C-alpha cells in the first residue's frame, strides 16, 4: 500500500519529501551522536530552549511536507452518461473480486 502511494507521487513531490526527511534525519543524527560527544552536557540549561524550538520546527515542517506533498491527485469524473457508467464500473469492479463462501456444518 505504501509503495503504491509513493509510486503515485510526482518526481517533484518525491524530491520535496526526500529533502525534508533528509534534513530531519541529519538533525536527529547530529543532535544525538555528534553534539553530546562534543559537549557532554548537551543541551544543558542554556541550549534546551533552542533545541526544543528547532526540534518542534523540524517536526512541524515534516508534517506539513507530508500533508501537502503526499496528496494523491484527485481524479476527474468523465462527463455525460458514458462517464457515469464508467464511474459506476470503476467503483463496483474492486468489490466484485472478493467472494464469500460458507462452510456447511
């Protein structure tokens, strides 16, 4: 299901999500591996506020990126009676693939 969603996105949407996710991952890796080794008291009392603000901005940025860039395109409905029939066939076709069988006993 997830691969179908990703394959349905345009190249620019994939690139946008990749850039935002990459920045989020780099920030998380640097703040958890590099900075504590360089400054053992990281984030400390003075760095806690900026760290929380930057973390929150990255989180909100990632949520906005997913919300705006990972939208599926809305399909246009064909006009006229033929379009209505095609739409009905399109909706009914997936339901026809499944069948329910009952066992006796």
